[in-house]
């Protein structure tokens, strides 16, 4: 014997069937209360029982006996069980916070704890407390709840108390605060459920000044005429139509500072930097100095009243301003102060021997360059210079010399930085046996035979967009960072101190390898077929696409801008890349693009009916699938289930209905495969309205309402004196059982006859008592449904 439930005045028992027992006798005796006991009898078809009218919070000795038809005790057992405490009574329930309700009640003798329940419609929250008062948390703001309480001891829980209604207060508005200017603070918040209005107050956090308070029905306010750079405390709460305030929300916000004053700029021409200073401003935590020149902006951040702006550019005019910051934001920038730097070193310097014995040095003009000085020094130590406001100078030269040339620009701020120092010599003979080999898409290696008297070589690779240079003393040079799929005009110039240079050397055309293709799009054409599209920017190139994954390698090739990968397995991930090949060589691989195929459909799917309205569907795992959506669909309706498992229960199934079974396998990234399986037919419908009527002396008629006009049915009656069956003619909704023993309790089941195997086991079971009138059948009394059906 075991106990499966206990309340304040009831104990619920169950026991196994004892062979040969015709009845069961249960006795409950209070251990600590004299003279209080309870005796209950149960028939042999009953394996559950309830002891009622017990005393709360009382320990009982419960003895159960199995008795045969002669009154002999076949088996007995005894257990001890205490009843739950008495039902508590709620004194009051109230809310002080938007997420909780506090309950007060009178203590119940014997209770070790209490179960508080707050119910809002179909949802409820429970909390176990040890004594009064107790609080239920986790509730919704401005919501009416039904509050009940149950007492608990080691024996069990009492029934719920009569409920009390209590409503939580409003939630606090969540503030979003900013300082749009140095003398104002803007406060915004979202609407609060059931709020009729809001109260917002503002005061300096140091307590100085007066408090500002506003009541409003809007969801925003702006406080003006405030002190710049000052910390304020903002407090807000909502109230309902009855004026009851809800939770409050507190926020600290500082106003932004005023702009600094008296900005001074000092320029250091040697270091190309500016020292900026200013007067501090109230409430500022940091300062930011901005030096702007066109699109270029240089910044310097500091917490002091001065800052150094380094890395200024030569030949530029900067506009310098200062902005103050604190945790509320920034001030307006100060008025800009102009600063002009020294000129840059002249560029585009060219040296030409326009006629023997004469050098022409020219350059491009620079910003803020008022005049120029050119210095020319030969390798014998002699130096001359030229001072001019133009962009060229003439010098006398001698053959066989190396000249070192530099150009400076000047303005009021000072001299430009040192630029490139150029040298000029006469050229030797041109190199012979020039060869160029393509190493990769952007690299060409050039070699040549040496010539007499050469000190240095310069290699030039020219295309439509620019020039690549390589200088060295060796007879080989590697040109890198070239354009792929491009034809270059490659020339090698030789230099010598004694002979100068020769610029009439012949050139050679060299083509680089193809460019790496760029995959633009991957489109899915079918379940295992995808098309890969790329940008075709090479001439005479063949493209090879490779999909690489754990499942293996797949390839396709084309001379156009797309190709198709076929027979890709489902539920797999790939990395797709492409290369280009041409007579000039092979490109580097493209950037890889991820590819995922749709998940695989499960191979096996099984549909099993659990009850007349519930069906279980299970299936094998589909590769690549994370979740599944199963659907049973018929003209009468649809049942659907979305799950991470490979099975699920579908309810609301209509009996005697043909369903279409489908499944969707969904990957982690949302790719879906739709899978269809053979149809499913639900079981035949059970009849309703099963009743028993007396016929003649010892006859019983079983009547029911048929679920289908053409359905045949089978009737079973089970009692202690025998089991009886009958099957009526087709189309009838009753059948008769003659010579049935009276004085017994029968369990009646009417099930439809099916062609698919075993008889249905989930049709309703009803219990009738058939009394005796003499030796004949007397009254037929309905006892209700069987315990098993009531549990369902």
C-alpha cells in the first residue's frame, strides 16, 4: 500500500491487486487522539481509496487488509501518515513595489511553511515562506492578482485558502537623460502601462539652489536656465488615475560645460608642432584641441589648460579651436585661430643636361613658398647655389662628375624641411641580354648581362597607370606590387660616376599573370546544384572553382564568368574559391566564400497513435538539421510541432481522418528542406452516450450513439462474476446480453471494429451496478467512469 496525496482532512491510498481477495478493508486510527478512527471498505475491483473527514495536522496509523469471500484476511499492512495543517485565512494583501505583493495571515498550528500563489489569468507564480508576512515577487506591474495561501507540513499541503485580490503598483519610468546645451537637461522616457501622469523633479546634487518639479502627461521634459558643468539629480515616478504613485527612478546628470576663453597658439617651426593654451572653464573634465586643414583634422586631448599638437604638415594653413568636455557632452568650439606653417620641401625636381656642359634644375612650386634656394655640390667638394623666386635654375657642369642637388623653399615662418638630395652623372652603355621572367601575378624578375664601368642600375616597368622602379648594383632586379593581367614596358638604365647615364636603352614588353578572380555570387539552382559567379577581368584566362569541405572536393571550370557545381551532398558546409590560368601563369586564389547546403531529409519517419486525439511522430536524424517542423494536415484541420528532438507529440487529432504527413528540416542558419512522407489515417472514432438498460428477468441492453453510420462496434462487460461480449448487426447502435448475473459491478466498453489489427484500448470505460430483485435483475445504476479514464 502507498500514499499518493494528502490534504488537511483526506489521505489518498493505492494498493496492488491481491489474488483471491473479494474486498479490502482500510482502518485509520489517530495516534495522539483518543477515540478517533475511521473504517472504509472497498470492492475487489477497486485499487484506490480515499479516507476523508480526518483531523488536520494529525498522525494516523493506517492498516489495510485484503479479505476473501469467506471473511478470511489474506494479507495486511500498516503505514503511518500525518494529515496536512488546516487551511490558512488571509488577513490582508497589498503591494508596495511594482513587482511584488505582500500577504499577511494568522499562523496555522503544525504548519512548517506556507505556499503563496499569485494568479493572473492562466499564469501564476508561487513562493514558499516560513511565516507571516510573506511576499510574492516576479510579478507584472499594474496587474490585478488573485492571492491564495496553503499551509505545509511533513505530511503535505492543505487546500488553498479563499482568495484575496491585490493589484501591483505602477512600474517606474526608465529615464533617458541628456544635456543638449550647457544650461539645459532633456529628460525622456517610455510610456508606463496604466499611468495617468508623471512627476519629474530636478535639483543640484550638492544641495545648492532650489528643486524644480514638473507634473505632466507627456513622456519628455526639458529643464532650462541651469548652471553649466553642474551635476543634477533627477527623480521621476508615474501615478495612476487614483493618484497612487508607483516605483520611482533616480538618475544623475551633469550639464555640459561652456566653451574655453583666451585661446593662444605658438608655432615651433623646427619640430612642426603647435602649443595651444587657454583659460579653464567651469565643470570641464577634459579639453580637445582640433587643428583643421581642409579634410585633415589633428586632435590633442588633455585635462590641463594647454596641449601640444604634433605632426603638423608643412605648407598648410590650420584653423585651431578648443572644445571642453565632461560626462554630459561637449561645449561649443571656440572661434578658430589661423596658423600658417613653413613651406614643404619642393617636389618633382628634375635635372636635365639640356646641352653639354649645362644642367637645368627645375621643380614644382609649393604652398606658402615665397622664394627658393638650390644648392649644387660636385664630388670634388665644390658647391654653388642659386637664389630665385622662379621654379628653375641653370648651372654649368663637367662630364664625369657626380652632382648632389637639393632645393629649399622659404617664407616668414622659416625654411622648409630637407627634401630629397639628387645626384646627376653621365650614363654608361646600355645592359645587354635583357630577360624578364613572371614570378607571380604582381612580381617580375629582370636579369641582364653586366657592362663595363657601371656603378648602379635602375630598372623601370611602365604601364598606362604608372611606373615601378628598382635600383641596385646587381645585374638582377625583382619588380613587385605590379598590376596583374597587365603588359609592362621594362627598361634597364645603367649609371656611372665617370660616364654618366645613357637613356636610349631598348625596352622589352612583359605580361603579368592573371588577376585573382572575385566571387560575386553563389546561387542555388537545385537541391545539390549551385552556380558560382565571378567578375571576369582577365584576357585569355580559364577559371577553376573548387568547393572544399569535410565531404571532399568538388570542381568546375569555365572561360566565362560562371560555372556550376553539381552533386553536392546535403547538410554539408564548404569553402568556395576560384583561380585563373592563362599563358602568362596562374593567379593567386580568390577569397573563400562559405557555402552551406540545405539539411538532409530524415530517411525514416514513424507515426504512432497514443490516444484518440494524440499522435506521436518520430524520425531518424537528418544531417545538417538543427530543428524540425512536423505537420499532420487534413481538410478538417492541421496539427504542427516545432522541436529540437527527433520526435514530438501532436494533439487535437480528429479520429477516422486521413492526414498528409510532412516534415521540414531546418539548419542552424535557417536553411530548410521540405520532406513529404506517405499519408496517415487516424483510428476510428469511439461511440458516445454509452448506457445500460434492464431487459426482462436477466437481460441487459447496451445502448450508444454511433460516431459513423456504417461502423460496426464491439461491446465488452467485465465484472467479478464473469466477462460478457456482444457485437450487434451492422448499422445498429445497441446490443443485448441475456442471462447476466445480478448483484455485481460491471465495467462497460464499446469500441469500433477495425480492419487494422488489435482492438482500440482508449475508448471510454463506464461502471454500472446491476442489483438483484429476488433472483432477477433489479435496478441498473450508473457509477461513473473508471479511475484510469478519470486520470487521463
